[in-house]
C-alpha cells in the first residue's frame, strides 16, 4: 500500500504545481513577428520601413499606357472614355484607397523614437513626404477635392474620419510643402537605389507643372508660384550638370535604343530608373508589348512633323499616307522609332513588311514599339531585364520649356537648352521662337492664346511626340482642360488601307477589317467618334464612402 | 468431480485442448531456452519463503528470484484469484511447488534445464461439459445468428434453426445476445441442454455513452448528445471519418471538401453560429480525450463517435467547445482470446460530375457573338479576336481531322501557331476511373490484467487526373495497452501515429487549392503541335505538358500521439484519472519545378515555359508540438437506492508550440535533381513562423438522479487563455440541465409495456469562445491582441537586391475578450413498442453574444480596417429529430432497421453596430444569414428600342440591346440600380433566396437475412437556394474573353431563339451577370451516398476453421443523385461555385473483405 501513497502524493504535487504557474503559463508573446514597440530604433529600421514605399514609384513601362487618351486606339475600347465606367461601391481598388497615406503617417508618428541624428531622420522623413505628396497628387488628379489626412489616425479620430474634403488648391499647396521638405532633406547622393535630391526635384517639377497649368486653364488662379516652382526645380536638375540627353550620334536609332537598355544605371538621361537584373528581378513587358493588340491613333501619327520642322498640313515634304511606307517619308525620325514600319524586326529576324493588322499584334496598324525589341531573350516570358525610366531627363527639359513658356519667360536660349536638345538627338531642325502657329494645333487648343501661343503649341506637340506611350497624355489633357480632343474622330482611326495595299495581305486576314470613307481603319466599327463629357476630368467617389460620410457631399460633377 | 459429457467424448475434447496448450508451451520453451542456454542444474535447491495471501504469479516470481528455477505458463493459467499462504524455511523448491499448487487445478512438470511448466491438470478439463440447445423468440420462432458466449470469451452463434453447441464449465454461465433482443445470461448448472427464449427489446437502458471526462448511462443523460457506434462505420469503405459520419447524426454537418486525394472533411454542429472572421463554427474534436485532426484517423479504428450538441453537455470543455464537441473513441482490446481481424477493400472512382465544355464550333460561335456584341454596344471587346481564317480552318479540322491541320502559322507572328483544333480536354485529362485501396489489420486481446489492441491501417488513393500520377497514402499504426496493475491502479498507454504522403505533380495548374483545370484551356488548342512538340507556346498553360515535364510536389506528414493515463481508485466510489498527452506533428513538403522548352512553328525554339521557370526547389517544414494534461476525480455513489450522486472535478492544461520554416532555392545546378542544396541561387529565400498558445481550465460537474426519475446536472468551468491580454483572459462558463424520466412514474406504469423510454430534457448553458479555431498558427491568430508589423520584400532593387521591408501594423482593440455562446435546449428521448421505435427530438436556441467583429464601418480615409471588438450578436434556432424503427420478420430471419434523421437551423443577426448605414455588402441587424439579394428578371429585351428605354447604366455602362436581360424596376424610379446598396435603399434588389441548407436529412436502411446484409444511406438537403452568379459554369465569358464556356451556354438568345435560357453572350457582361430570379437555383438534393451488399459465411462453416467472421461486400458510393440543380454543378460542391476550379466529388464502386480470426 505504500506505493499507493507515493503515487497520490506525486500526482497531487503535479496538479498543484500545474495550477500555480498559470499566469506564467498563459503569458505568450510573438516569437516571429516584429512589434512596433521594438521598432524604429535606428537608421536601419527607418530604412527598412521606408523601403516599402518604393513599390509605389511611377514606372514608365509602356504597356497599355495612354490607352485612355487621343494617342491610342487599343483593340478594346477604353471603358472610361466610352462612358461605360460605373460608380464603384467600395474604395478598395480605386484611388480613394488611403492605406498608403496611413503607411506614411504611421512613419511620421513613430520615426522620432530612433536614436540617430536629425539629419538622418530627415532623410527618411523626406522620403516619406516625397511618396505621400505623390499619393495626394494622384488623389487630387482623380477626385479634385479630397480629405487631407496628414497625421496618423485611428478609429477614434472621428473629426478626421468624418471630415470634409479639402479644396484641390489647398491640398496641392500642402503637397508642394511636402515636396519642398523632401528636396531640402533628401541628400544629393544617396545609397544605391534610394531617392536622391534630383529625384525629389523631378517629382516636384512634374507635380508643379501639372498644378500650375491646371490652375491656369481651369481658371483656379494662383498658378504662377507652381509654374515658377516647376521651372526652378527643372533648372536645378539641368544646372547640376549630371544629366544629359542620351545620344551616340545615330539620330535614326538612338531614341529607339534608349528604351531597350538592359542597364539604365549610369545612363545620363536617367534621373531615376527602375532596374531589373537576371533572376533577381525581371519583367514581362517586352513580350506583353508584342501581344498587346495596341495601336497609335491616326491623330497621333499625323502630329509628327516633317524633317523640315513643318507640320504635315503645310510641309512640301509630306508624301501622304496612302501607305505606311509613304507616310514615314521625310518625317521626324521618332515616327519610325516608336511605330513599327517596314523593316522592323518583330522578333529574331521576323521582319515586318506590312502593318500586322488583322492579327493580335496591332489594332490600328501603327504598332507601338517603344520598349519593344526583337531580342529573343527579352521576349521570353517574365525574363526581360530592360530597365524603365521613373524620371527621364527629357521630361525635365519639356517641363522647363512649358513652364517658362506659360510664365512668359521662355527665350530662344531656353528652347535651345530644352526642346532643341531633344530635336538634336533625332536630327530635327530647331524650334525657333518665331515659329508659325500651326492652325491645326491652334484649333485643338483654343485656350492657348497670347504672345507665346506658337511656342506653347509646339512644346505641347514636342511633349506628345517625345513622351509617347509613357503614360502622361491623359494627365496633360486634364491640366490643359483639353478633354474635347477625345471627340476627334481621327483618334480612333488607324492606318489607311487602300485596296491596293489590302490586296497584299492574305484575304482572310483582312476580311474582317472595317474602313471609313477615306479607307482609314475604323477600330471600333460601332462608333465614328468618342464623346467627351467634362465629368470625366474627375472620377466619382465610391458610393459607400459617400454614404458613410455625408460630409463628402457633393459627389463630383456629372456623377450624381 | 468427473462428469460425463453426453454428446462428444470428453476425452476427444480434452486431447484437443491439450494439444493446443502444448503448442503454446513449446513456443515459450523455445523462447526461454534460447535466452537461458547457459543455465546450470541445481535440482536440489532449497529456499526460504514467506507468502501471505500472495498472488501465485508473484510467488512464482519470488521463487525465480531466489532460485535458478524458471517457470513457463500461459497467463490464463494464473488468474488473480489464486493466492498462496506458505511459510517455510530451506524447503526444496519441488516440495514448495507441490504445496503451493495443492488446492488448485494446476500441476507442474519439470522440463529439464531448471525449467518448470505449470498447467491445468487433466482433471480440470474434465469439468467442462458440452452444452447444446435452441434459442427462440417469444412466439417460439427459432432465432438464427444469436451469439452465444461462454465465460472465458469463447463463443459461437446459432444456426438457421436456432441451434447451438458450446463447451463450458458445468457451473459456468452462457450469455445469449442478439440485436433487437434483450441479452440473457444463463447459469449452466450442470445441464447439457439449455433452451432459451429471448425477449424483444434492446438493452438501451444499460447503454453507456461517452461524455466529457467520463461516461454516463444513456438513460441518465440530460444534455443533447448523439452517438454512433462502429457498426455504422465498419461495414463500408471510407476515405476518411467524415465520409462515414455525413448524414448519420442530425445537425452534425460534415463538409467533405472535394474529391481530391488527401482532402479532409470539416465539421460543424448546429449551423454557423458565429460571423467572426477570425473564428469558426468548428466544433472541438477530441480523439480519446485529446484534440486531434479527425482526418488523420483511420475510420476502422473508431469505436464510437459522440456529439455533444448543447452547451450543457459541452460546458465541461469550456473555451474551445462553444460550437459543440465531437468525441471520438478508438477501439480497446478486450479480455479474452487474441482476436485477429483483417478488412480490406478495393475501390474505383470517377467524378460525379464532369464538366462538358463547348467544342471548337461552339467556342468560336460564342466568342465571335460576344465580340460582335462588344463592338456593337461599346462593351468589352477581345484584345485578340479570331479571324475568319481561324473559323474556316477550325471548321475544316472539325469536319475532317485526318486531312486538315489543327494549327497554322500566325500571320502576325509567323513563328507561332494559331490553334484551330478541337480537343476535349476533359477526356484528355480525366480518361477513366481511379483506384483506391484500403487495408486494416487488427490484433487485440488480453489475458490476466492486461489488454491490448494493435492496429495497422493502410490507405492509398490515386488522383483522377491521370497525367499527374498523383498518389495519396495514409498509414496508421497504433497501439493501446491497458493494465490493471493493482485493484486500485490502472495504467494505460495509447500510442498512435499517422503517416500521410501525397505525391503530386507540381506546377501552377493543379495547385494545392484543388484547381484542376486551367481556366483558359480552349478546345482550339491541340495537345501537341503539328510537329509533335507540346502545344502552348508560352501563351497557354498546357496541363499535359506541365504535368509531364515539370517536377513533383511531395507532401509528407507524421502525426505522432502518445497518451499515458493513470487511473486510481483509492477508496470505493472514487476514481482519480490523470493523463498526459504529447503530440508531435511534422510536415515536410518539397516541390520542385523543372523548366521545359516550348516550341513554335516547325519546332522553332520559343521559350522556356515561363511558369515553371526558373528551376527551383521549395521546402516547407512544419513542426507542431502539443501537450495536454488532464487530471480529474470522480465520485459516484447511490444512497438509499434512490439517490444517485456523481461529482467530477478536474483540471486541464494545454500548450501548443508551432514552428514553420520554408526555403526556396532557384537556379538548380541540375534541374532534374530536386535537391535544395545544389543551387546556383545568389539569394535563396528563407522564411519562418513560430507561435505558441496555452490554455488552462478548471472544471466540475455534479449529477444527481432521484429514483431514476428526476435528473439534474450542473457544470462549470473556469478558463484562461493566452490569446487575450491578461486583464481579459479568464472566464467562467456555467450550465445546468435537467431531465424527467416520465416512464418511471407510477402513474405511467400501465404504459410500461408500450414505452420503454420517455424522457424530457431541458438545458441552459453559456460557453466562452476563445477565437482562433484549432490549427491556426499565424501570429495574428495566436496573439490577436498584439499588433505586429509584417515583413516582406519589395519589387525594387537596392544594391542589386529586392529591398527587405517592414510593413505597417493593423489596428487592434485593446479590450476584446471571449465571445459567449448561450444555448437553450429542450429535448425528448423515446423508445416504444418494445424498442421497435426509438429516437429523440431537440429544439434549441443559441445566442452568440459579443462576437469579435469590426466594431464599426469607417471611411476609407482611415487607411485600414476598423479594429475588431466584441460587438455583434447572432441567434440561431433549430431542431433535430431522429427516429429508428427496427424489427424482424419472416420467422426472425430478416432483421431490418430504418433510421431517419432530420434537422434544421437558421441564424439571424441580432446586433451589429459596425454597419450603421445597413449596407448590403456587410452584415446588418435583423439579417438572416444566407440571404441572397438580387434583381427580379422579367425576361429578355426583345428589341433594341425596348432596351434603350431603360436606364441600366448603374449595372453596366455598355449599351443595352435586345437579348440582354430585363429587370423589374421595383422602386419605380425609372432606372435599374442598386440604390445606395443598403437595406433602406436597395434600389431594385430584393431578397430572392437564402443559401442556408435547410432541412437536412439522412436516411438509413439496414437489412440482414441469412448471412446477407444490405444497407442504403441517402442524405440530402430539402431546401437551399444557390446563386450561380459568378460561376464560370453559368456564364460563358464571366469576367473576360479568356473564360471557357460550358456546353450549356449554347442556349443563348438570338433573334431566332428569343426564348433561350441565357442572354446574348458578352465578354464580362456584368449587366446580364447580376444575381437575379431567373437563374436562382434550388440546390436541394437527395443523394444515395452508399449502397452496400454484404455476405457473411455461415458459422457452421467457418467455425470448423476457427474463424469468427468472414464477410465480403460490394459498395457503391454517390451513385445516384436527385436534384433539380443546373447540370454543371454538384450540389455538394456549390459552395465552391462549381466549375473546373474545384476538384470533383467521386462516385465509386468498391469490393471489400473482412475476416476475423
């Protein structure tokens, strides 16, 4: 029986022991996750946190870029421009998503805990404000007036959560403040890949040009400080001497080659580049571009100057557009460097003779080839390592030209340092201050008047040509208040397909193609023109947000 | 002492028994001599002993210790009853033995080498006599197949005439038992002929049911408890336990997942009683008292399954039992002779429902029509439409495949083919039936103090997708040993292991999600290019190419469980049990991708197939350690014969430690060698998760029964969890239940012949729920009150490597704690007409209070979701009914039983503060769960003008034309829209159905006739609505041009076919894809889950071979389904939306054999 008591005693002790240590037994803390209390301690922490912002960088990757503009007529009609966009229910997936703003504000609420010098801290505050400014600018472009949330808020911050929308101009004034901070505190030379001062200046120039011209053409007032800021920022970049227009002295190929570079780091035109390396980080853009079914519009093709610097409507060099072969004769070399023409190597020796209409390659016949190479290696799915621009020096030059022209301070020197540098690369004649007003452009932009009308119009043309497929066009139409350009029937036409040209194709390939009275390809046979509505300058606010917070009323014009 | 056996010569029998005994001796002898070859001879050894009422076996051990003698005996020889009392000094061992054995039936024999054998004397066997007799029912009809057992466990059964023959001690006893009759035990009393009349009726009153931390007589139960025995599971092949339980217990809802090998079932008791996204309505599932995954148990090992449905019966388990408890008990060894049984089956299966896609003609017609509509109306148009040439070529190939190509060079890109074939991919991928095998071997028995049960199960199943060569294996060895060491001490050990491995092809096509066909696999694509290479060209995933060329995904898991248990009985009526369980679950998943080339026209090398490039190996290791300690004491006594009293008090503590590490290396040096170490990857990926959780609980239960009439039970449990912060960590959950055995009342004595059981039960209980269902291991699930910052990488290069980043934490409420589930239950148990009819009825109301959900809906400017708090209530009401009728007819030759189970439940949100605007995209107060909001269809617009007259722009911005669907303008505002998508302003939507499964039924039929048995099981749902909106089966091009239409889609609107079922085809035709009355489906169904026909060889035949049972059977599963559901769906898979994204459920035919020695 002795055993019995030994067993009982042991058991009771075990139970007693087990029940005593409950609190210690129940206290369990994360073993593999980082808690905010233990973070933001040093520079590495700040850096690691800020790294997440970089996925938000605007990359000029060409795929389906400018499909929402007069530049292109993709295979599928752009739904927003077609007026078929329906008001979304929830904010997620729209520009009304504030999660990135929260990410930035969380940093601003916590970074000061780090035990490092203020100048290092300010570098990362600068990065944060750079990205927050960009996100708010995007929100303003999409919605006009938006709630300006510039502090870290929680579910109890009712006044912020249910606040009103801040007027467009006021938001943009704050955006400019943030950008100025970024410019002031982000170092001139930053560690590999991180933002530097010139990246901040490039964004500032881009945002300020947009806002300055928006204010001017929408009659909002106070445009000068922004135009001036755009010009100042652009000039700082230009005066740094670090950047120049990429050229190897081959006007017929330099422009095209610039966009199929495997390494843009060190390229004089790259203020900031999105880089790719084999295996580590690759993209699929080259292949996508080859199969996009995309196409520039007739209107875009028409806007290229002839080699004499004159528009097609007046230049004696213009050979008409009865065939694509004729159309490229004596034109700005950038035509053949962004549109596939006879002799373009589609892929590894597959030479294009006729535009590949009636196939999945192009909708209009003006097949975009910016960023598109004939290299087999780049065509391999998800294996391309072609780098993309985030900020390209050419854009900075265009900003400087436009901002000074709008300010009325543009001189021939300005033009020579900006537009004419771009023209030099492709061997086009210089733009002169006394250039004649192109009546076609003047008709397109009736709001452009005054003594700089001719220059502004030509700068706008130059911008369209130089930045084709880089995703700027809709923003440009917006800030110029030029949405009406969408109505132009030529923006949804393709190449001319005369019966003689058509006969060169296998009949079954082109049998489904619909032509208009002048034998231009009608990409969308059901319509002869798109119809612009001014409501399309802004997106509607998601229904649920309007319901949750009545202070957001009214809905954007035209979407009620 | 000698008796004459009347029928068989006792000498003959004796000799036979002796032979057996000698065989045993010989075996032992060989063993022991082998161990003791060097033993010397000391035949005249003397020792001193002092045995006082010592067990004989212990005495012999003492002698062994003191001398060089060794004893050989079989355990049944030395029972505990034999005690010796001898005090002697320097006695010859031989003499000592003689003295010890004098008053027993035992004798000893010296076998040389100091070995002494101990066995029964010849006279012992002479005490057994042969008994013969007939068993009949009350009407004098003979009862066949009655089991007759003698005291030692030996047994036989009666033949067709009700006759039996058995040998037993002349003063022993025989037990007669038969399903549907009251068992009878009869003293032999030296009689040679014993005829028995059995009374009808089950011995249900003495049935014992497993409950929390113990067992209880069924008649004394006051909670809502249902139980199923192994007989319902043993007789047919089961992929997993869920397969066997589906439909057996009303309101135990089993979701079988899908038919992919290795897919487990999920369980639910009484409906979905929480809307907490971080929780689940999963019940607590305990196997032999510890929480385990029932999918890893071999159904053959299961002895019984008990479901504790109401709070009163589950309360003892506290914080994890809020949604019911399922107690699975595995089979124990039984005392008696060793029993060896084998069961095995071979099954071949095929999907219940294979999709039927359009052929190339249908595809092109639908596609081109959709394209024309898109162009015409400003809707979605294809970015890569088909040309006239495609149509011509496809038509030619279809008409004459022998003389026409199924691919031709693309004029836009001449190195690529355009495909114009006509492939039936379903036939290519699912060509036939898939085999599956199951074997189970069991050895059990026990002699003396120890019983054991050792089992080995093996299950193997091949995937249906032939080319993937998927094989799933499960091996389940286990061992249970129980030893009554002392009268007051019992020890048992339970060890069990499950090994599973699943070997499947890797690649993106048939990933672990069970997606089983690429969504864009058009019939136009042939399997091979004209030049013999696999088709695909990097644009399409050719599943045949991927599964043939890419690597394997091998997932292996080991689940090892050990439970040690000590049961003490220090004084009468008191039992103290403590057990400790240790579990280690390890899982290792290794997948590799092998790149392969793709070729274009005439074998031009195009590309390495992009989705399996780069070559890589990934390894995923999980290690989950779990320990549980239970200690509880039970006091049970009856005072004055009228007051039955039972009290339980106990302690429970559990701890779980989970580790996961994963690694991925790319750029293998030899891609065909899937080794993670042999890579050329500059930066292999590693990741990991580690979490812990702990739970403690103290509990008690009191049972009181007065005079078998009035029953009372009170439960309480105090729980603490690591999942909440210290201030909100503890909770107490009380419950009370009562019962009234009306049939025991004197005023009902007159009805006693009619009712053998009639009991009314009522219970109320409150259970806490600690969130996070079993198996969740993420940090957010284990530490929900602590905000953490996620880590990851960003697709941007810093110093030539993607940047590592630490993300933003979400919002966490500091206050949330246990949600509470209150259940009220009333029930009735009945058995009448001599137990021919029996069953129960329960009605319950469950209130789930303080569910942890997003406390409020906040504007998106917050930038994240609102933190969850205890802020919503839900009420679930339901009932369940079961009724069994069993009887015998045809002179007792045919035994039949019919069981019907019927259950229902539905839930309503009673409080929800998170949705002040009552948006339909969130829960709202008063919402019945499962409600489907949709439009009311008025048919098709028959003219463009009719369509143009209605403003449908809120639904779809394209121009609406003839052939699009016309919806009723319910709110007469002149346009069709969602309003503000709220309850008060739903636009033109209304509630058009409810997706909750209502009136679930299970119907069982069992027949036994002369060795034949037949069972049928039908299961189904009587009411359920299904909204096919969003399903790819239903919409030809639901979201874009890449979707693949089904054959049914051909019935679409054209001016010539104005009464079609489907609208005019559109790509992403959102307007026509609205949830609406026209396409509302009834997902009610009845499915014959299984039909089994078995035959057992008659005992007269197999007894000769000393075999207890031989049964062969054939089973068909899921062979017949009755449903009005649209053809493309399986009613059991509608949760998944149907279509090729879900692995289909199988129908199968099996052949099985069961043998017990």
